[in-house]
C-alpha cells in the first residue's frame, strides 16, 4: 500500500490578515480546520505542517499534525513555495520515510 501524507505550509507572517493561520474561526484556529480535514480523510496516513511560527507549530501539534520548523528565509512573502515544500520533504525523508504521494493542502482553505 502506498504511503500518502498531507503537507501544509503555514507561515506566521501575513500582510492582509495578521496571524490569520492561528486566528479563531468558528471556535477553532484556522489552521486546525485544515489539519482536521486531512486527518479525517481516508488514505492519508500522516499530516505534516511546516511553519516558521512557534505558535502555529504548537497549534498543529495540538490537532495531531507532525511539525517542521521552517527557516525564516523560506517563510517570507516573496519566498518560493516550491523551496518550502522541498525543505519539508527533505525533513520528512530524514526523520520518517519518503511518502509515495503528497497532498499539498492550503492552510487557509480547509
């Protein structure tokens, strides 16, 4: 059976809505909704979240995601998302195992 993971990138900075990923939305932090949806999806074995924010990483752990502390240089508004995904996949490969399938979820669109 193929190993499928969900990978969520959620940086701490936001120009439009400050701290949007950790803000409460219907009783749950916004990032919590994406994690919950991934955890409740049949076939996804692990949910990983990459962030530069300690607050977001703590929320992710509370909701059952495995976490990756992303370097600030990969978390700016001008940073290339592909580089952040590659950083996360390298971390997962070194600390767990390389998945067969990666589902990239948007942090703000659960």
